[in-house]
C-alpha cells in the first residue's frame, strides 16, 4: 500500500461518477473534496472509508484545488479527475520517481484516442526523457488535471498567492493548477513520468460558470491573455530569470487564442 501519496479528487454535481471512480481505492490514502456542498454524497463517501472535505456551498476549481492541498497529510498529492480510474499499481514507482528527483511536479501522460496530456502530441517523443522540464512547459503539463503529482509542501507554500490573485485574475481562476505549477517551479523542478497512472473516463467534466471563461468570445480571450501577462509579471518581480523562462510558453500566442 502506498503510504506517501494521497489521491486527491474534487467532484461537483456527479455523485454516481465519483462513487464509481473511487470504488476500487479502499485501503489507499484518498481525499475527496465535495465541491458542490452535497452533504448526502459526503456522508456516503465517509461511510465507505474515504477522507472527505465538504464545501459549505458550491465553489470553483481554485477552491477545490486549495482544499486538496490544505487537507493532504502525505508528502505527495496526486490530483486527478472524478471520472478517471487510478492505476494504483503504478503509485509506488511514481513516488520513487518523484522522490529521487526531488520533484515539485510530476505529470503522467493521459491517453484517449491519442495523447491528451501533456499536450501537444509531440510530447510523446519525450516521455522517456528523465531530465527536468523547461519552465515554459508549465501550462501544458497541467492541461487535463488527471495524473498530476504535486509535492505537497511546495504547493502549500505557493497556494496563498494563487488564492489572492484568483478573484481578480481570470487566468489564475480558470487555470489554477497551471498557475500553481508555475509558482512551484521556482523551488522544485517538473518532470514527466513515462507511464500513465490514470485511465481517462468516458464522462468529461462539465464547464463551471467561471468568470472570463467564454472561450468563443474574443474579448474574453483578450482579458485572459492580459491577466496571464499580469500573473507572469508578478512572478518576474519575484524572480526575473525564472519569469523570463515562463514567458517563453507563449500560452495564448501559440494556440492563436488571442
């Protein structure tokens, strides 16, 4: 049994899905954040032996991620989706991989018809490369949240800034995991684990009503891009060389988002 990785799941409005997803995880360290305030689901999960954090009222993804980081009691937190099954036989080697490299973040590949994460598909060519990732990859290695391993102490250190910026910064609010990974890279390196640790489920997450997340609206995209640049400016003020490396991601330019 893996004792030093907590499997962290935030669920919203999908009680049947998350119940099925965690059905084979009894005996592991599992933390489930019920982010929609569903007390009935929370009670059922607790009765099944899982650790549960129940939001007082429906919340967004940033608050869900924060709850997982704050309530994790192991050195490592595997953030995954409520519809993706965890391959628990991989967890011992995943922990050894992360610990050996003193990693801050380890991103495991997720496959569907092709490589879903890390994105783009060209990443498949470097899955066996054990070297640390360049900081400019911070947005891509978060991507689909499933299978992202965080060093809990490092995540906890940088979480307050994410929470402070989120209400006013649409990029941080929409991409809290990518934003947290960007900050964590100042202290510890990021890596890609060569094997998958989660199986992508059939039901994709719904879209929360997050301010600024109108992807088809050009003005919304421009605001996101502006807020992304503001976020990087804050990091550059903290660590100029590192901020310059992050800026090489060109997150919006490379995707022609704005």
